């Protein structure tokens, strides 16, 4: 959606365009929480990720939503990818 020739999407979950939730002052830097739990098909927990990242994984077909704040990876990372994530 465009508003005054500037892209405006209301941010994630209806917040400000820069990602701040409603009511946050612009002077405060907003850092979203990693509140989406990531698991694989076998129930192994990989920690948490940001909502925007989870949305991208689902859109690309690399994950599917199995709960309100839980996604399941369709192709779990291999050992090299796990080592890279730890660093």
C-alpha cells in the first residue's frame, strides 16, 4: 500500500513503518525480540528467531508454522551450518 508516494506497510503487527510497536517513541531504538521458537521434525530445539525471519522461512518453504510462536524447519541445518550459527 502506498501513502503519499512513500511505501507504508504499517510495520509488523500494525506498528510503525520502521518496525516499532504502536506507542513507542522514535527516539528509543526498537530491537524486536527473538520470540519465535524453532524446532525440527524430530523435536530438536534450535533456539529462537525474529518474527520477520520466521515469516521469510515460511514464505520460502524452508519452515512451516506448527503453533502460534513455533515453526518447524523442513530441512534441518547440517553440521557445517550449525557450527556457523554458533559463531
